[in-house]
C-alpha cells in the first residue's frame, strides 16, 4: 500500500515505524527538518519537507496514488483540512486524523454526523481518560487492559517483597498459583532490563511484571503479587483540566475519596461548581504544604495530569516522598520513562503510543486487536481472530512458538479462556493472544490471513 503520514512527531514516527515493516511505501511530511532527518535516519521512508496542508507538498509526497492518509500533526485544523483535500481532490480511500480539542466531540459531534470526510478519528485526550480509568480500576496496577471480548485482562504490576510469587521460576508458577491461572508476558527488572518469558526466569521483588489472566480471576492474581482488592480508596488528581474533570465525572462510587489540586484559582472554583463527588483544593502542587493538606500520605494513588511534564514529574516524586502509595504521571515526552520508574513513579501515561495502537488497529481492518506496545523493546501484545478459511486453522499452538520471539500466553474458544495453551489445535472462531517481537509480527499476520478463493 501507498501510505502518506503527515507529521513526524512521536505519533507519526510510531505509525511509520510499524507500517514500514509490511509491504508498504511510506512518505512522511513535516515542516521540521530536524524531525524529518530523524525519521529518515531510522526508517526506510520518503521524507518530504513542507506544510502538511500544502497541495504541492502533498503531491510531492505521493497523495495522488495514496491508499491511506494519516494526518497526525500537532494541529487539529491542519489534520482535518488535509483529510478534506485527500477526499475531495484526490479521492483517497482511507483518511485518518488525530483530533485533540474536546469541542469537536461535544453535543454536536462533527465526526459522528459525517460532516468531515474522515474515516477514523483518534483523540489523545480520550486515550488518556481510558488509561487513567484502567490504572484506578484495580488497585496496585501499572496498567490494566481488557481485551479479547473483555474476557481476558492484561495487567502490569510491581511485585511486592514477600508476595507468594516472588522468587518463583516461571515454570513453577502453576504449582504455586492454584486459583488465578496466570501467564507471564514480560518482566522488567528494577535495573531496567526487559526479560522475554523463559521457563527458568524468576520473578523478583521490585520487578515490573506484565501478565494475563481470565477476567474473573483478577482478584486472585493480584494477591499472588501481594496486593489486596481494597487497598486503594483515596485518589488525588494534580491538574484540573478537561481530562481530569471527565474522569471524575464518570466515577460513580461513593466509597472513594477524590481530591483535585488546581493551581489556577478560576479553574479551581469552576471545578468546585461542576464536581459534586470531589474536593477541589487551590494551590501549587510543588508545595509540600499543599500536598500535605490534601492528605497525600494517606492516598492510594496520586495522578498528575497537568500540561507541563516538569510539574507532573516533580509533583509525582514529591508526593511519593511524602508517603503516597502510588504515583502516575502523564508525559508528552516519555523518553526518560526508565529513569522515572527507577525514581519511584509507578505509571507513565503516554497517550501518543496509545494513539499509534488505535491507528494501526483501524488500518488492519480490525483483524488485529493491538493491546500493548513496549516501544523500548520492540515487543507487542496483540490478539488475532481465526477466520473459517484462515491458513492458521488446524495448526498446533506449539508450532507457532519461537523461543525469545513469539509466545502464546492465552486464547479464547467460545466462552472458555485457555491460559498457556499447550498442543491445542487452532480452530475457526478462536481468538489467539500473542506476544512477539515486531519483526515477527508480519509472519504471524500472514499465517492468520484468509486463504485466496482459488485455494478453497
């Protein structure tokens, strides 16, 4: 396919990086020569310098023969305009736009009503809302994702000292874990080293572990890592922007204490009027007195959601120092994630990479459920549907596993969740969960493609 990516920022780079692995011709347009040079150095793409909505620039990038246009610049208006140009002037089949402003999604949702010729819209703000809801849905987690018809949970968690699973080699987990039935996806050592699942590896206290389990077994799985379901009841939000307000407005439980620290007095007063389930405090989140007045040492989690990375990082670290059990921070630039994790920040919220996953899922026409991407490791977790005439039908799960490259932690057959499927024959209608290196993903996708009609 011929694909035109407009915007060479982290979303554009992330999308191009994934798509270039397939049989695609990728052009990337940006008005920053520095950003384009970075893309050109690392990826086999055609870099085009210029404004994304300039028709001559678009022609140079190949819009006349493009199958897909992906507009992910920092400007909503440019992204919308480019999709209009791609549709009206060049009849491009698929147009994707990144749109951040909440006003476009209000009561008069312009995209639902089809007033813009855009096939798919991804919103970073919506992705952040979903990410925050996930990490507060189950106490103690780094991340929680419902997948495969909501029957399976992918959970990231830090292993506690003295927990039942600490010090156990992966091959012995089934003998210790008699209720939750989990499969380990990936282990991140406290020093920052990532471990692809191997039977002889063991889970150590302080490791960040990603695992899967059936949705009904989450409580048992959390106990294996030393966490109780009722451990978290107090939440503090730092930064009372629209994202924060939307999250709190959707929280209906009255058993949770919610506080918001907002530095702008007018906005704090507005939030106090709008939210009846939260206490709003006006003050500087980098002032320890303000954090202490919010009772941060008794909080279950402190979530920093301001527009300033520095404030989010520093307020998280200060909250941790003052006794917060867990801290999470939204970052526009998460390149220092490893350092921040080592300093005690439990969760880094990166809407950009979530946006990349959403875009890729749409391009793959729903065949792939992109669940989690570990950018620094080039490892992905994804699920595939098995169609009636797929090449994969009749294949043994064991035959698809490649040591240190491809692993099948779970699958769904009807209503049955099968964890660690061994010598299971893949049937039509199954949903198979994979964790694999990115360079192996294309091979898996080809196997799960439908057979051409002449072979049926």
